[in-house]
C-alpha cells in the first residue's frame, strides 16, 4: 500500500508542479489546488517535519538527472573543497563526493530537517569526515575567506530572500579562480522570482559582485539552466 501511495503522491506533485508552469490548475478545483500548492512550495522552501522529509526524498530523485547534466558543465579535481548551498535531502552531496574522491564536501541548508536528512543520506562520508553538513543561511556562512574551490546552488537561489547578499557571501568564501554554479529549472525561476529572472540581470548581478568569465548554459529540451561564474 505504501509504495502505491508514494507513486500517487509523486504523480500528483508532478502534475501540480507542471501546473505552476502553465498557470492553469487542472488537477483539483482551483482553491484546493492553490492551498495544496502553497503548502508544497513552503515545504520546498524550508522543509519541516514528516512532510518536509518526504518532499526532500522526492527532490533527491527528481533532481538527480539535472544535477548530472550540470556536473558536465563544471570542472572537478580529485581533492577539491566543495560547498553545496541549500543541500536539501543530500543527494547532490553524494554525487559531488564521487566527483572529488579525495576532496571535502560541505553542505549547508537553513532547514534543520534538510540538514538531518542530508546527514542520514551521507552517513558513511560524514563518519569519515569527508562530508560536513550544518545549518546555515547562505547570507551568513561560518567559513573563512577564500576557502572553497567550488560552490553549487541547485534549485535554491530562487528562494533566497536576498540574492545579492547571498551571492556576495559565496564570493567571499570562494578561493580566487573558484567557481560558483547556480542550477535551476527555468520555470521555477520565472515562477518564484520577480527580479534576477533574466539571463542579463543575473549576469549583471554576478559581475557587480566581482565574478568574471560568466557562462550561461541552457538545456533547451529540459528547460534547465546553469549559470556559472569564476572568482
Ligand atoms: C527545492 S530545495 C532543493 C534542495 C537540493 N538542492 C536539491 O536540488 O534537491 C531548496 C532548498 O534550499 C534551502 N534554502 C532555501 N533558502 C535558503 C537559504 N537562504 N539559505 C540556505 N538554504 C536555503 C531549503 O531549505 C531547501 O532545502
């Protein structure tokens, strides 16, 4: 019974999320649909409790394909210090750990539920000290200047209340020549962001903060975007 409910829920969630793109609710009556939708969006923004934990599990599977595509746009070495911002359920950290076998991977998320789930998903690497995960807001990172080789932000920047200060903080903790990649589904950027939602605006924002060699790569079929800047 449980797997059946899981599949049903997953289908419903996907339909609802596609729904955001079309702005035309079709699964349930409009009012119920929007209430449910707001609850799900709140949980994606700051996962809490059992429902949050469940959503983090869904995100782990739903985002894997996009993560792998985005990794093809990045450069990894075997001993890098990598920061994953808004690490959610911790799947990205697992994948990053494979990209840098002798590296150190750090995950931060402002949801305690996400931190708990990420630690669980990476328990072996956490036990050996290869992976560190802690609760933090992107605008206030407890890391020294010039610390990371790579920083990633998957499906999270559109939730940051202060994007510009978040990006400034990422710039501070990156080493010179370090790279920062923002990866997201385009329709979520358009849905959640009133500003910085065009390629020009986000590029200008990264430039203002000091990033250079900015590249914007799109997967037109899947409607994914990877915005990358070098410190
Ligand atoms: C949609 S989930 C994406 C999770 C994961 N990166 C993935 O791709 O599956 C967004 C995550 O960003 C986190 N988040 C949102 N705003 C944040 C902020 N200002 N600082 C740190 N984490 C944040 C949320 O708590 C949530 O876990």
